[in-house]
C-alpha cells in the first residue's frame, strides 16, 4: 500500500486456508474506504495521497520456500551495491519467486539467536565490518560492506534457479566484489538446504546460453 501506483490482487485459488489482506488494510481508509464486488470477489478502494489503493479482500495461500539468499562482500559500498542490483534484476526475471526486501537488497542480515532472550534473530555480527576485531568474523580484511539478497519462492527449484541467476549476474557485473557466499544457519531455519556451489554448477549451462 505504501508503494506509489500499485494495486494488490489474489493470484492463488481460494482453498481451505485463506488470509484477509484488503479486509484488514481497509481500516487504513478511516471510514472512507469503498467496497466493490466484481465476479463474486470483493475488492477495497482505499484513499491514499496519489488516488486510491485497490486491494482484493481475501487471498489464497500455499506453502513455499523462504529464506534462500546470496551474500555479496565488497571493498567499496557504491560499487558493491550496483553489483547487488544487477543480481536483483536477474532474479526478478525468474518465475515463481519474490525478493521480499525493499529494492530486493538487505544490509541488515541476521543470525539465529540473540543475547536478548526475547529475540529469535539479531544482527549478523560475523558479517558486520564495524565489529571486525571484537567478534569472530567471516570478512576478509579488504571488505568494507556486505549486502544480502533474500529469495522466497513457490518451490525449492524456483528458489535455486533464482539463486543461480543472481550469482551468475553478480559475477558478470562484479564491481569491487571480493566474495559471493550465502548464509549457513546449521539447519536451524527450516528443512531446505541450498548449497551454493551445487546450485550454481547445476544451472550454469542454461544461464550462460
């Protein structure tokens, strides 16, 4: 809703499990929202500053694969960001995946656990350049910045394909990137394990063509 010119529609058949999206967001209209029913489906028109945000009331759900990632380590922030953006462009061409962070890129990568008991995750200290020297680090000495691209998808294969596409694009457009890696959470973040070298090797031939 915050993104200019957008609307939001359900693209998944409604099954046993659904979620209310427009049905909840409509309250942002502060009483000025308008309901429309078209073809048996309800939509909400919510007034915003560039006109209206149109959102379907109910969305279907399916199980997917979340949290695939690549991590780019670079010695110059602006150039490393440009390389990350080239990876994002390639990944967005892949079907059945989304990149959930704004612009597709995250600078606040996380690790499992925290010194604070109420938090399940916290800043990835091993990849924080300012903490080099006071914590165990994964960063080569020349690295000054790290960017992460997270991939969620409908299937494991879709996430793997996008992962390989992102690595391939980053390698072709690499500026100031010293290393491309991915997060290793020791199997603590779900049942799917994407091994970067295997995935890149498996998809490399079709990506090069």
